[in-house]
């Protein structure tokens, strides 16, 4: 199966040997995002709400570069260094998603890259759209059918 690597400068660049996202068929796997500011590659300095918002903004930028949006996310994984922030994740998440919400897991961890307090990754499924060549083939087939009927 062909894999397409997704890259955008609207989200933090990979800080290791991985891609921001990879599309395989109609499924897109979004790499974990921490609250890095894309332009400076420094951690969001605001409170935890600002950090969670930054993570959703980063995920949204990669989703958009993949041809979708956060509404196409079917699975979201949340990693927190303190599960006391879980209610805040729910509150902020409600600003970025609407029903039907994605499946989700929340995991408490001891540490995250660059000292971040939150990280999230996601899986997105995009609707299959026929390629222009397939659409052209269907149109030609319809024309042939019409031609046969009229002759």
C-alpha cells in the first residue's frame, strides 16, 4: 500500500525520525503533538488551557494539510503528566469537536518530550473521492451507453 507523508509548516516540525502524519488509503495517522509553537519550536508559555488549545491547533493544522479537519478524527489519544487536567481537556475538546465525537483514550504518563504537560495523537479517516481519471472513465462509459441507445 502506498503511504503519503504529510508535512506542513503550520504545525511544529518533527523533532525526530518521524512524519507529522502519514496517509495510507483513506486513513491518516497524525503523530503526537505537544504544545509547541510552530514558528519558534518553543513550548506554549500559557496556562494548561492555552497548552491544550495549542495541541488542538497543531493537530488541526496537520489534519488540514492532510485534506481533512478535526471532524474527520475517529480516534484521539491524550497523554497527560497529571490526570487532574482531564476535566480541562474535556472542556477544551468541546470547542474543537462536535458530535459524533471521536473514540478517545486518556493516559497518565511520567514525562513527555521537551517537558510538555500534554501530548495528543489522532487517527483520521477521509472520505474516498474518485480520482479525476475514474470520474472521466465513468462519464465516458455513460456516453457510450447513451450512444448505443440512440443508434
